C-alpha cells in the first residue's frame, strides 16, 4: 500500500512539472525570443566555430605529430590519422603566429555568442517531457554534447592561457584535442537535425529589417509550435538589434583584450586576458617575453657553465663547447616566438649556427629529422622535440647563441637554443645539450 502511494505521488509530481516554474510557457516574458533570434545566433556560431576548430587542427599539425615522441600529444589518432605526415611549412615566418592567434582570440570571442544563443533558446530547454519523439531525443542528445563541449573547450582553454596550474601541457593538449572532436561530433549531429529549422527561421524575417528596428518597433514573433515565443510577453526594453549588438560587442571586447598578445610587445598592454603575454620591464636585448624561466625549468648555473658541451650525434659523434660553436660561421635570422597560449613576440634578431650546417658536420646533410634535447627537467613534452627535414634545411633555422646583439640570457635558453621559422615556441627548445640527426622519419 505504501509503495502504491509513493508511486502515485511520484506520478502526480511528474504530471505537475509543466505547471511549475520555468516549465510553464507563461514563465518566460521576453518579447525578443523566437525562431528568428535563435536562428541568427546559430548562424553566428556556425561562422566562428569552424574557424576556431580548423585553426586548432592547424596547431596540431604544426607540432609534426608523425615524428612521434613528445611531438605527438594525442597518440590515439584513429580516423584522424590524415593529420599525420603533413609537412608543416617554415614560410611565411608568421604562419603559426597568425593561426594560433586567431584560434585563441576567436575562441575567447565565442563565450558571449554561446551565452547569447543559450539565452535565446532557454525556454525550449525546459520543455516537458524532455523528449517526445526519437527526433526530439536526438536533438536533446546533440545539444548536450554541443553545450557541454563548447563550455568545456572555452573554460579549459581560458584556464590554460591564464597560467593557472591545473593541467600539465600534455594533459591539456589531450583534453582539448579530443574534447574538440567530441564537441564537433555533437555539433554536426545538431546541425543535421536543426539546419532546416534555422534556415526557415532566418527566412521568416529579413535580417536587415530586423536589425534596423527600434525598440518601439520591436514586437514578439508569431507564436510557433515550440516554446521560444512567450505567451505573456512584457514590453520590449531593447530591440533585437540592440541585444545582438551587446552580444557582438562583448565578443569584440574579449577579442580586443586578447589580440595584443599576438601583435607583439607594442600592443601587449591590451593583452589583459593573457598574463604570459605581458611585456617584461626594461628594453635590453633579452627583455622580451618568455614562457618559462630557467628557475622553473630547474636549470642550475653548473649545468650551463664552462663545462657545458653540445653533443652532436649523426654518423659521427662530437662534443662542442660554446666557443667551438661561436667559431663556426654565424648567421642572423629575424624571427618571432609564437606560443601555444596564443602570445607572440615581435621579430628578434637571432645569431647562431645554421641547423643544416650542424647536420653536415654530423655527417648527415640530408637528415630526415632531428631530435633536440634540453637540460630542462620535469615534463618530457618540454625537454624533447623533433623537427623534420624542411625545418633543418631552412636557412633561417638556427641553433641560436645570441639575440639582439647580446648573449642569450639564461631565461632565453643560454648557452644555446633552437629557433626555427613558423614553429610553435615550445618546439624551439631552450638549454639544448644534445642534437641527434636521423635518417628515417
């Protein structure tokens, strides 16, 4: 008997859900919500999200994952194996700076757009029953992946570029990479289910007309089968164009507060959302941005003192002092550093030995790849880095010994560091102690 009462009580509670709080149609009062606004916000997201996704894939390719080791941060590639073997170019020298800058800046700009879309469709999230048909259930599942995925990607990315010590580099890379594919899978499913509805919503009202309406001219959309249009609308306090301007303006503000990190030191005062992008004090030859200090990398003075030697390994093995390297022909390359977090330096004037001449000295002028090893301890992803043949052969690729007319500082990789055009900053290994040229990729 008691069990029957509980069952009846539960049944009554479920039946009463549509009459409670946000599940009621008359709970929502905004006259702005409707198919047109939801469709317009969807269109904005469908423009920005693919750009963010594609530039993220470009970042992955820039690491040369097919070379293995710490270059491949996501070994379980599966269907994504097509990313392996793509030769990352060294020109133009600002290529990675551009693509990663776009990825970070637009990724941050997504947040207001996502929140705006979420606000626009909020009444539909409280529809009861949660799914009344297989198609509706599919839509709900896809929406779960889309909303959960996009917030996961935005906030883990934001935490990472803010330099909060939560994820290691390797952990963040794996989470962000696989998370993006789960999100895009959900998005593809959601677009498949909702695309025709979005097109219909946009066609219902000309975009120019709707954006040009004043607050006084704004009126609710005709009531539709769904739940977006309020059955008890309040008078408008803002036009739809005004609401979209606030959302878009918020995105542009976030972009403005991040774009300085990509443009170089002159604009670093704008990089409020990227603490690692702030220009250091001073104007000396080594006073430009760094990602990791020698102290954080556990570099000791003894390791880089007079006893330091570079192990050069190929068909022959040699140990070279810094003086030996300085006695070799010296070349100058004007190159920026561009990092995974989206920040970049301006071009710096690096001086050192060409990598291709080191390959010749090691008896492997046509080496297929090279491994750089650092004195840095801690994460393996930071102290080992592979590069491929085109990066070795580029005349701008150096084992740098000096920068801007002065010896490298300890924080910038003294006694020797790698600098290669269009290559992610943390692949340009600092505090190098061993270089190994190899025949096979």
